[in-house]
C-alpha cells in the first residue's frame, strides 16, 4: 500500500475552518456562475482542495485528516456561508470518503493509494441490477441524484446482491471508478443548482468482491474495514449519513441572519414612519426569533455530533433510541433553519428576492436541501417516536 501519512500535518478543526473563511470570497464570487453552469466552478474546487477541505473524512494513511463528525458539520457550514451548492458538494464528497473508509483496505487502496486526492460521490439506493460472476458482479443501473458527480473520481452506489440463480439475497454498496460510469445531466432544479446532482450510469460494469459491502451489515455497524483502531470509521452509519446533511443548513441560516442584521440600520420599512428596520419592535422580535431558531438548530446538531463521536471513540454501536434521536435531531435542524430563513426573508422585505441578493439563493438552497429523502423531518420524527415507544413497525431500515 502506498501511504503519505508520514508527511501529512493534520490541522485542527479551527484551522480548517479558518482556511475556509479565507477562501469564502472566492466561493461567493463564483456562486452565480455555479448556478448558471449547474456545477461548482473549478476555481472554487481548486481553492477547496488547497485548503484541504476534501481531506477531513479521508484516512490519514492516504494523507487525509480523519477528523470527526463535529468537524464535518463545521466545515460544511463554513462553506455554506459562502455558497450552499458548493457546500453540498463538499458535504457529499466528504461523507462518501468516510463511506469508502468502511470498505476493506484493498478497496481503499484502489481509490487512494495511487491517487490520494481522489474524490468520491455516491447514492446508496439500489437502483440497479447485478449478476453474479466469477470474482464479483456485473452491474447495470442508474443512480439519481449524485451530488458532486462532475468532480468525483469514484462513486459508492447501491446494488442488489444476487446468488447464482439471480435471486436477490442481500443489498450491497459497491465502489466503482468514475471512468466506468456514464453521466446524464438530470439536475434542473430551483435550488442547490451547482451541486451537479446528476445521474450516474453503469452498463455491465464488473465490480470485484472486495469493492462490495453489505448494506444491512453496515447499517448495523458491521463494516468491511480491518482497521478497527481508526476511530472515525467506527461511527454509526445511519446517524452519520443523516446528520452530515444538516451541515450546509447551519451555514445558510447563519449567513441569512448576518445579511439581514447588517442591513437593518440602513434599510427602511416601506409605508411606515420608521427610518430604519432596526427601529421597529416587530422587526427586532423577528430577528430574535430567527436567531433563537438558528441557535436551537446548532444545539441539536452538535448534541447529535457529540453522540456520534463519543460512540466512535468508545467503539460501541449506539442503541436504537440513540440512533433514532440523531435522525430526529437532523429533522429538527432542517425544520428550524427553514423557519428561521423564512422569518428573515419576510423581515428583510421583498428585496430579498432580487436576483442580485444572496438571500434568495439561500432561501432556495435551504428549501431544496431540506427535502432530501433521508432527512425529511416528519419521517425522522416518526422513526424516533416508534423507537421511544419500542414499536416493531419501524418504517425504514435506516436507523
């Protein structure tokens, strides 16, 4: 195995966030172009690479930083302060790098031994067919919506696992090089436009056995990696893949509050006697409510991140209620950030929707991202409620 860890200096979480803040002007400048192109501009990708942003969930054995769930939230939210779509790409590439760290070391070598800067995207819904052959499977399928598809070198993709008779006996997650996959542009949406969440296509692609792991096994904490001393890759699967999607929302909420409060002293309230919004008690109360909603979202997100990181450090799989609560925490973050942004948009006024006002993009990005199937608040709360009541009619295996 080729490693570069001996020459890698791992920065602290604070240092990584400071690097992001230094490049936020570049990311913000390119945000409109990213929307128009439906992909993050390469200047932004390069700046993020140079800042080490794509290394936070990569094993140190390959030059990564191998940080924590808390750091993943802080990194995604800092990027989102500049641009939501860029943050979504960072978030998904990082969590898919984390997923890659769950595979056997031989599979990880395939991805990073010769190309330590390789990025991974992914969708683990098994929207494919797989035929068992000698040494692995031949896979044909289409996977929507693969965020970061333009920038990834590999993809983690859900597949059915079949026996010699063609009968499905398990669900798997396959690691496939991007060069073996086609791409169809399918991402034409109202928000998160630059995330490049297109469709990846496999046509009779051979995937060796060492690059396939069982999805039910990983849902239960039984991973493929032999390196069980690496703390980050002991984190519980479903809580990680749910909570990581809250990171962009935190940054979007903070930025919306910053933009609205910054204009409050110089912006009037039309058809009133107020010379500035900040003079209005009604406006003051709206700002306070939005700020409290955003603070509440952070408290839930960080509690959930601490639950994940503490379980990984202890080498234990959290119980069902604890895992379900992370899903509920995630839904709570999305719901309350969305509500806060809507309040801020209303308080700021109709000018929020001017094309040159970043608030309208924040509003669109937040609302689109909040509808991701894995993080729908109503579903998350039902999962948690059933867990609290000890019911056996759970609605999803993703707990």
